[in-house]
């Protein structure tokens, strides 16, 4: 099994906890449910593990400094990590690209893409190479 906590990654402890919660949900529910079922179960697991997370968290999307809309991230965890979840048989490159684009649009440094739809839980840690620490992330809600 892959090591889920690796200190070379920023927020490694937090992302390790998120992945651990996801593994617990997948162990109990298995694959085959709609994404919303995994969202609800994961929300309950975050509560049980005392991990601060906001489900369906609304983020602003900018184009050249102008707000062009909003999008809800599946979870915004501890005001730091974007979590996108899927319930697909197989993750495709387009899902990874989409999750990275969201990180860039929100100016978040770290994200996770987790797929509950496969026989074994799949997860990818994401790093926003365009992250600007001098700009705030684009949440529309305060913590």
C-alpha cells in the first residue's frame, strides 16, 4: 500500500487524514454508489474524525481579475485543501486536468482527487504550480 503521509508534500498530515477517511468510507460502502452517497458518508467520517470540512463549498472563478462565476468544490478541508470526489469505474486524464484547473482558478496550492467508483479507492494528490501565496484563495464564504 502507498504511504499516505509523506512529509515532502505540503499538508501531508491533513491529506493523509482525508485519504484515511476516504478509505474507511470505501471499505464500508464499496464501489457502485452515486457520488452524492460518498459525499454524505465522507462528511460523516470527517465529523467523526474531527476534521474541519465544508461540503459543497462555493468558490469564485475569476477571469483577468473579474468574477465570471462560482463553482462549488466537493469539500474544502481545514480552509486549505480542495477535495474533488468521483464515483467512476476509472479516472481519466480529463478528471485530473479538471481538478488542477479548479486549484488554479481558486488559487489553492494543494488538492486531492479521490475516486470511489473503482474496486480499490483511487486518489491523486494535486499541486498547483501556478499558486500565488500573495493572493488569497477565492472562497466566497468565511470559515
